[in-house]
C-alpha cells in the first residue's frame, strides 16, 4: 500500500479527502473490495465510507465497477484504488512543494534580513527606511537566518528522499 507518510503529502490528502478518506486510503488493501468490507476494516460507518469513496472517485483515486446478482437483481459496487494515479498525485504534490521550498531557500540564501517589532524585511527595505519601521516605530535589527536555511534544507532533503521511495514502490 502506498502510504502518504510524508507530512506535506499527507496534509495535501487530508485537505482533499479528509481524515476519513486518509484513514480509508491507509487501511484498504490492494485489489477489489466492497464498501461494507471497507467499513469493517477501517471501523467507519458505511454512510461515511460511501461519501468518502465518492470523494476519492472524484479525485481519481478510487474506481469502481458494478456486479449484478441475476437472482436478486442486487448490485454490488466493487471498489479499487488507482495506485498509478495516487502515485502521480503524490509526486506532483511533492514536486510543487519542492519548487516552493527551493524558491524560498534561494531567497533566504541571497538575502540579508532585518526585523522590527512587526515584520521581517530585506536589508534594502530596512536601509531605505533608515532602519526605522514606520509601522511600529521600532528599529530594524539584523537577524541571522541560518536556522531557517537549515530547516528548509532539511525539509527539501526529506521530501526528495520520500519521492525517491515512492518512485521505487
Ligand atoms: Zn515594525
């Protein structure tokens, strides 16, 4: 099972399919499964499972086919996760986030930052205002951003490692 175990990607799925969807996605095994079986496995109410399955369907994460019982006329929905799409969605999300983080890292690396009581600005802005903030009246003081740079580099490395892992799954 492809688990969205990276924080960034898990949050993305949580936003799109909710906590229930995430729970279902992470408990359902590969292969076809009915909504009743999913409800039992994930310990979720059937109505909630159905609602979630349609949301997964709309997001092209889950697919279904129907089977009709010739005697009773009863229709069974057999659900299946589209792992190719899930993988693609995860990779796209990771790529988007990586681009954002790399952009942020670049800005932090080339900029020199100053801080007052209300905002953080670039050296150029602070200098243009004679190092005095017009908003809060405080002086702009130099702030080191090494910790922020380290944190961004850490997040980027983690996300890249996770992407590599997904690719090989
Ligand atoms: Zn200020």
